[in-house]
C-alpha cells in the first residue's frame, strides 16, 4: 500500500507518494524566476545561463544541478543563485543580482556594488547616471574601497567622479583623492578629507570659487584655487 507524506512550509503544500512507480521526466518546458532582486534578469538571459534552448531540449533528469550552480558561481553579476527541479518538466532559478551604485571609470561596461565587487552591466542593466570611480586597477578593495564608501555616503556633496588612483602612491607628495563635483574639482589629502570638504563648503559660501575651478586642499589651512580655461 502506498503511503502519503505531507510537508508544509513557506505557505505551500508538497505531496509525495511513497513507493509509487516513478515516471520518467520530460523535457524542461518551464523556468520560474524567483528572488527578491531578480527583476532586471530577463527570461532569455536566464535560459541562456542555464543552458536551456527550445531548439535542443533536455530532459529534467538530465539537468546536473551541481554543475549548473558551479557555473553560476563564476558569473560576477550574480551574488547568489540556486537551481531546483519542480515536477517533471520545470526548473526554478532563485537569484540575487548585484546592483550597481557606481561605474568603474577605468573600464567599459563595469558596475560596482555596495561590497566593492565589479561586474559587467550588459546585458542585465541599461546605462545609468552613476558616479564614476577611478582606481587604476580592476579590483577595488582595502583602503581604496574604504575611502570610496565614505565619500559616496556623504549627502552634502553631489559626486560625479572619484579618483583614488594615487591614494597609495609610494611618493607622499603624490598621494591624493580627487573629487569631481558639479562645477568643481577637489584635490584632497588621503586622510582627514571630511575636514577638507568642510573647508570647500566655506569657500562656496564665500563665493570665491569660479566655475570649473580646481581646488587643492591638501595642505592644512590652505586652499590653492586654479582657474580652468
């Protein structure tokens, strides 16, 4: 006699018949996309990631979940990805996509997420108006990322670009953080830049900064203002 098992979880009911004769699976016909941050992922891209094609159907039993998940782990715009089989002809792809908070200025089509991970924007994201980050390297980590995070979190300045290429220069005289704001460029120390940004705001209030000026605030209590052509 067959036995009926009932499982409850996440508001759903799952039934399993013990000792019932197994039926062969069918070609994968349905793909369900789930996950809180899945919206930019189109069904076409999702199918391509899983190697699914209507021209070359594969049986659900022939889907190697471990192999697919290992392949998905190497795709940088995916933060997390899990694949499950449902029924006899369906797959579920549960994904969390990385969301860009800035663009990598040294490379084309590269976004940066809140963890400092870089990833390709196309074909998932359309071009956005985001701050550009220049680092001189592909990866953004360590002190470079700490400085970028601190600057991006400020609400008192509208940042168009941050350049930390020379943040860790062997020459102390060359170390700097460069900010491109709307109408001005700031050259800041690699330390105590919040105080220097406060000094910039004082200069703005005094009305002494011409449009497009480069303001060098790297020396304490001094500001060198250079007019651009």
